[in-house]
């Protein structure tokens, strides 16, 4: 399962879920290493940007 975590206020990492930690953090593997951080939860929202097609 692919998970996205926050490792700082501005840096997100996406990778394969490895395990949950006792403090609520999640560990993911990116193929080049394992990272622990806070899981991003919630609904995926549609983009606020509009796309225009010009023919």
C-alpha cells in the first residue's frame, strides 16, 4: 500500500507502507531508504485550478 507522510512542515515522502510506530508515526520505504513521519490523512480534494482547452 502506498502512503504519504510528512517528515517536516514542508517535505512529504511517498512510499510503500512498512510499519506503524508506537507514537503514531508511519514508516515508508522509497526504494532508496526508509523514512518515518506523520501520516497524511483525509479526503483527496479536487484542484482549485481550472483547466481550459483551446482548440
